[in-house]
């Protein structure tokens, strides 16, 4: 999008120079070529403005500032060309005295726009900078549209023509409507991202980490590479994972690892049954050993997050996920209601990794498998990120805003998550404990594991 914006910007400056040169000869010209040239000019100008503004996904504060600075530079260059090449009408008999004031009016509008852009660049929060950017564009259009309308009517009346400047009024009105409709901008950005921006996994994950941790993308990736750890499942016992109470000894069992060398990122909810989850984990481990002939290496929150630096590790979470070969979801009845579980799914979806890189095991309590599977399947089919739970409301609002920035709106993300589970469900049609279900029960499309009942665990700081 940025490259497209640059191309359109250069084309706009050249077309503007040609148009001003033509107007200096006859400002009342209304040939077909005049109308065609005006349409191209407006497409280049507003295409450039929108392309620049849609280029950033608010995941890099420096990139946002580059976009804003580029916008200001293009506008100033356009103003300079307009002032230097504005037509001299002293030798014309059209009596158009308003032309003496229009360059001044446009100059004031551009300076107001540049001032708003510079103010936006001073923001420290990416979403604040982006909001100010769109506000600056709206201000420019609010001022430019009425002045353009007055000039076009004045020109049409005095020259007794249908001025080609009416195209400018049309394009400015349409652009203002687009800018004011946040949902339109979000959908357009999401669509363009799907068409022209397939982020590399690390880049996408680093962008999310930067937003979560309010830091620079490069800094987030560098920090995650230093803090990434993994552990062998054979080194853990049920007692280690029975609760989410901090245990520094487990962190010492995990070893530093290189990104992309860990077999699986374990995604789970601490509110699901501990015994059922442990049994599911052991069954997954047995399958892995049978397929690969070795113990799996895992990223598991309780073992791989430094309890003395929880905040630092949490902001690296998306990059940790991208550094694992697969995402293994142990989904119980509470899984899709937990904020950090949703963020892990969001990271996976935003990285555009295929369904072959995710595994899903349903975590069900022995004796109530049918009921748990029903709850889990319903949570998949009716998934809505807006219903997730979080200890701090401000954290929930911030993380949902990140999701909206990347996907355009929550519904797009909800649909992406449903598609992930639909695709995985088609591959994982074997129910490990189908003998526990009555014959009338509908076969599940997910792998299930069950165990004795246990009380819900207290909320953890990681996958809460």
C-alpha cells in the first residue's frame, strides 16, 4: 500500500503541473481531455491519501509516523506547485477575480492539515496516532469540500460551462464519507491485507507483541529471542501442572531455546479440569513419540514464563507462539472464554498459518463427556471474542482493539476462528472416548479426553 501511495503521489504531482499549465492558457476549457485529466488527477490525489493511511496496521509507531510525514511532504509539494504555477488571468477577459484568492485559501487549508499531521506524529500510542491521522484527513476534507464547491459553481457560472472541477467535488465528497465511516475503513483495510499483505509469521507476531507490550517491533522480537525457552514433557508431573501457583523451580527446568526449534506451543485455560487436561496431554505425548520417535519439546506457560518478569514474557507471547512448529489447543468448556487463549488464537490466525499447524484436543471430565463436548462445540460455533473474560477491563478493551486493527472488526476475527476449528475438525474426526457417549450422541469432530471431576482452578496470570 505504501508503494502504491508513492506511485500515485508522484503521478499526482505531475498531473497537477500539467493541469495548471493548461489552465494558464484557458481556464474555461471544458474538453473531454480536461474532464479525463481531472478524473485521473483526483484518483491519484485521493488514492494516494487513502493508500498512505491504510498502509499501517498500527503495529509500528515509527511506520505510522513515516506515513504521516510522507503525507505532509506530498501536500506541501503540491501547494508549492500550485502557488508557482497558478494561472495568471490578467490577460484573460473572463472577469474571474476569485482566482486571486483560491491559492491563498488552499494554502491555509494545507497548512492546517500539516499542523494536524505534525500533532498526530507526537502521539505515543499507535492507536491514538492512527485516530489523529484520520481526524486530520477529515479536517482537510471538511475545509476543502466547501471551498472547492464554491469555486466550481463560480467557474461554471462565469464560463457558462460544466466545469471539470465538478469531478473534484464528487471525489472529495466520496472520500469524506469513506473517512467518516470507521467500519468501511476497517473492512477495506482487512480486505487489502488479505489481497496484498500476507505477513510473514514472525513479522505478524512481532507486530502483535509490540502492541501488547507498547514497544517497538524490532525491540519486541529481540527481547523474545532472548527469553524464549522450552521444556520436555517427560520432565513434568501432574503435581507440577495441577494448579497455576507460581513455582520458580519449574522455570529452572526449562532451557533456553532458539525460535522455531520448539515442537509445540501449549494453549489451554487454567479454569478447565486439571486431571482431564493432564490425561489429554499424556495422550498427545504418546502420539507424538509414536510418530517422531522422541520426546516433544513444549512451550508451557507455567514452566517457560519467568515469574519474576511476568510482564516482559507476556508481551513476547505472540513471538513465542510463532517460534513453535505447531499450536496445540487443549480446549475445555472454559477455553474460548479466556482472554489470553483468544489472543493466542488471534496470533495464529493473523500469521496466516494453515490448519495443519494446529491441533485440538477436547478436555472433558470423565462421566460428563457428552455434556462437556456439547458446551465446547457450542462455544466454537457461537464464538464471539467480545464475550471473553479478563481480570482488568482496560486490558480487554486494549486487546480487542488490537484484534479489530488487524481483522477490520471482531466479526471477521470470529469468522476466522470458526473456520480454523471447522478445518481442524474435518481432520480430527476420531473421538478417543466415543465409548463413553450414548449411541444417540452426535459424533464429535474433535479429539476428546476425559478424567475425574476436579474443582475449577483459580485464574492465572498467563492464560486467565
